[in-house]
């Protein structure tokens, strides 16, 4: 079980309100990702759920019981920290066994659970090493191991992959997603990387300045962002925003169109000059200038496309994929 | 830079300093060794015949030698225990954010800068004097018999004075070590269900192990040679109650004018200090590796 409900939860540090009152419902077994730019309060929100910070007002229910005043250890949640926070003087085995030892669990049960966690996470060969003798990915797995032995109601991840290199990050992303499928336990995951959010989440919570901008499945957010912030934050490269005459033509203050929803060719309603072209093999990203719309306009073309620096290019937006926003940046249906 | 020429130039230029330091150490050491084998008393003018191991024999069999060794160990051990445990406690308190942290930290370190003779005299006359001292006054005003510190508990009094001087040192080193502890580790332990005591025992203390060994090593070196505090307060007495090895050497060579005996004591002190150093280096080496 791992159902978490935040009711009118707010947090202030002194006079500064970092999280205005918000409500959030997290269902059992869900993989929820908090995503937002740095300083948006996503880590603070996670720490409130963990109990490492006290809420200023509101209440947190875990599995229907009010846990607002319950100390962190008693909430039945396990957390994986950004720095992994492994205990440097203990072996991998002792690190993983630490929470069980603190719970005064029977020695044979501890050994069984540690061995089990180690084999799940491929740590059996390193079980007697110290954290300093492990690579970043292995340390990450030890931190996860320390979390899973407790069999918590929910896992909390605080930007766990940000210290890993790009290749390892992709690998660990898969491992964590697989772990979630296998354990079927609620996971709350904080990241500033929208790619991690899109690929892992069942439900994404987009935060800005402590305010929940939108909650929904990755594709919901991609297809129908509620406002310009979410539209710009979800998707890579960023959505193009076009204001002025072109917006008015669609009956909106501004329109947004994703780079992948613009076709390139030798004819089309929009025209511009190719600037930098980023060739990725599978895709090509063009940064197009002098369109009179937005500078630069980013366009994705599938595969290898033979336009180069300085060429004139014509663009065709897909009309059904245009997002319209009013003056306040709110989506117009 | 590390060409052959630059290396030999470096050696050449550093050699005067090395030779000076070497001479500074070797000459007194050799003279002490030499004197320790002579029958050399300043009251008997004239010949200083070779005496063999006689000085060593009489120094070691002197009843005050056993007392001195015992007092030295109790003094060093007592001060180490008080300063390490007290320093740990003070460091944990000072690590918490509070009002006026900067000033409080300066005040905490202040005793370390008071010279030993001054601090010992202040303690002797203003705190521990049974008639005029603060402790005596407090005891009298509460209707108790005042404690005659240097008469009844002389060694403990010296330990208190020396601990007062060295507590700031331990506190400061342990405080800096404590501040380098990753807060996320403590939070992780908290999430793992560790109470305050478990966090202290399993996370903080292992983290501080290295700093604690450094405190013990450095203090031991200085505490083995405590002298000024004893000279200005008890003069090694009553009897030999506060005579440590350093003070005993002073007594033999400068109060009894027996240079040979004093030198023999000095050589014994060097050997003892080296034995302690070997043990400590082993202990530290183990701790510093990790």
C-alpha cells in the first residue's frame, strides 16, 4: 500500500513562502514524477512528504491516516538521495542492512533480505566493498538497495541520476522503471530533466515556483499543455511560441507549435533562412532565422535532410497540432 | 622543473637549514647522552668521572620515579579523557545554528591562547584557593567545608587546569570535522529509523574517528611534557603527588644539581615518548588509511 494525499500543504522558510497551499493525490503503485526548473520547490515538496521538513500548514495522509506529525522513520517511506548518502565507513552489506538493524530485525531475516536485494540489483560481487570502491552507478544501486530492503509503502527519489554520466543515466533510468514494474510500489521521483519525467512517469506533476502547473500522464501533458509554461517545459527541443499577427490569425494571443510538427520543404506558408543545423542521424534540428515569426524557429526533420547553412527553406505547420494561448499564457481549447 | 640541475640546486640551497636543524637536535641529544653516563654534580667541583649505568640505576630505583611515571600517565590519560569527551560534547552543541555563533566560537577558543603559567596562577589564586577562591567562597556560603584543592586533590586539580587549556583545541578540531559531515547522511539515517543516539554512534562517531585520533596524538605529545602548571601551583607536591617525569628531571638536575641523574632521566623520557609515539603512529596509520 502506498497512497499519499496532500491536503492544502504549504511551506514557508521564514517570511518566504516556497510552496503555497496545494493539493495532490498519489495513488497506490503509481510512478509520479515531480518536474520543474531548479528552485521550483519540487525537492522541498518531496522532503515534506518524507518528513524531513515540517509542513507550515495543511496535512499529509499516508494510506488514509494523517501522517503530518509522524517522524520520518515511522512513515514507512524510503528515500534515495541525490548524493546517495551512503555511509562511507560501512561495507555495501552493512549499508543495505542498516535500516533493518535500526528496526532490530532478526539476524537471519536481515541476511536473507540483504542477499535478496543484492541479487536483484546485481551487487552480490561487491557486497563487502566500501562505497568509495564503487562506481557511480554501483553506489546508486546500493542506495536503492538500502531503500528496497525496508519494503516501504513508497519510494522517494531526489534527483537520483543527476550525478551520473549520460550513458549510465539512460541505463539507470531503465533499471528504476523496471524495478517499479517488478515491485509495483508507489514511487515519487524528483527531477529537473523532462526526458526522465516523460520516459518514466505514470503521472507527471509540473511545478513552477511551488505551484502545481499541471498534473497528468506524459502524453496528456505533451498533447494538451494547460499553459505556456508546461508547453515550453515538456518536449525537447522546446515548443516554438509565435506571437503577433500569426497568433491573431488563429484567434489567439500566441500560438505554439512543436518542432516536430513543422514540415520542411521547398514550398510552404512560412519561409526562412537555415542557421545552425544539428544532425543527429535519426533527426535533424534546424534553427531557422528571418521567418518574421520567432527567432530562431526550431524545426525537426526526420532523418538526414539536405539543407545547410544559409539556404532558404519553406515550412508547413500542421494545423491540427497548433496550440493556442491567451494573453495570460493559458491554453484556449 | 625537476631537471637534474634544479634538483641539485634545491638540495644545495636547503642544506644550511637542514644542517642547522640537525645540529640543533643532535648536539643537545648527544650531550644529554654523554652527561647521563657521568658522575656530574654541580655541588662537587672537579672531576666528572665516568659512571656507567649508575645514574640510570639510581634514577629508576628512586621511589619518586615510580610515582612520577604513574602521575604522568594519570595526568595524560585524565586530560585526554576530559578534553576528548568534553570536546565532542561542546562541538556537537556549537554545531547547531544559534544566535552569536561567531563570538561564542571565539570565546570558546580563547583559553588556548592563555599561557600556562598565567592560567595556572589564575586557577590557583582566584578559583581554587580555599579562602579567597570562588569555589571556596561558594562552598562557604552554602555552609560546606571548602575544598583545599592543592592539598587534598592535587593531581586532579592539575588535570582540571590543563584540561581547561586543551578543551578548546579538541573542540575546534572536532567541530570542523563535524561540519564536514554530509547532512544527507544524517537525513538518510533518520529515514532509516536511526534515533539520535544511533545517528551519533553509527554516523557521526565513525566520521569523527580520524579527527579524534589527531586530537589524541597532538595532545599526548604536549601533555607528556607538562611542566609550568606544576611548577607554579604545587611544586610537584605534596610529597610526590603531582611530580610527573618532566618535573622529576627538573628536580634532579636543577634542585639537586645532579646533571648526570637529570640527563639519565631525560634519556628515559625520550625512550618512553618514542614508545608512546610508535603506538600512536600505528593507531593513526590505521585510521588515516581508510
